[in-house]
C-alpha cells in the first residue's frame, strides 16, 4: 500500500484547506484511515481518523473545525480544515492501518500546512 498526500500550503488564520490522501494497492475491507501532524519540536499527534464503517474521531483541538471523510471507491481520505489557527501549522501525514488487529500500516510522505497570523 502506498499513500500519496496533497493539498497543503500557506493560508491565513481563519482560512481553509483541504488535504487529500490517495491509497494504492489492495486494501482489506476492515481498515482505519487517518491524519496525523507534527509541528516543529513536537511529537506526531493524531488529528482525525475514520474507520471503514465511516465512524470519525477527532483530536479535541480540532473538533468543530476539521472534518474527515473518505471515498471508498477511490481509496481516498480527505481532511477539510476550516477556521485554521497558527497552532495548526505542521506537517500533516496520512496514515492507513489494516489487518485483524490493525497491525499493518502505511504512511504518506507528509504535506506542510502553514497558517499565518
């Protein structure tokens, strides 16, 4: 499985961006797709995830502002980011987990999101 992320960029505070992550390869029906981010000097953290059944989960810091969705037909996951804040500045990575215990995973290459104040 290979992941290709896109959609990052520079945006002013209060603006919006939409990230996309396309998965290639054979993906089992039970899986979790998600977005993580890593700001300079900080650990990578989970931003949002969505199960194959469509149940989303969000970090408290992005609830109400970000929305994760997926297109099963194209194996693509999206992250719509609204009301962006300077503290959202980070490299965003897409992640895909699969297997009976979600023991397998793949990472995208990361896309930089910069929010200016």
